[in-house]
C-alpha cells in the first residue's frame, strides 16, 4: 500500500474526516505533519502544493489535495487503486 502523508493542524474537522475515510479504506498509518507546531512545514506545504489550507494529502508521490478532493476521488472510484499502487 502506498504511504500516506497529510499536512494537518490540531483542531481541523476536515483533517479528522479525511483520516476517517482513509482508515475506512484500509490505511493503517498516516504520516501527519503538524503545521501548527512547525511554521517551516507550513511554508514547505504552501510551496509544494500552492495551497494554504489543511489537510493537504499525499498518497505516494501524488498530491490528492484536501478533504473534498479526497472524497471526490473516492466517489469516482480512484482512491483504492491509488492506495494499492506500489
């Protein structure tokens, strides 16, 4: 299964929702990068994604986007194949 990395903050309902969906799809481990604890990570996230909001989700090397993007990907049937690609 592809590694999942997610930029998050402590109090973020969209982060919680995204993590719940990923766990429902079989993801056992999510690498969380807390940008509220490390401003340099926020800068890195913004440079990498061009976005300021959390969560920002990466599956393997693919930038999925935020929570709404993750849900849309799942509804199109693209989440499981992306998770299982290795």
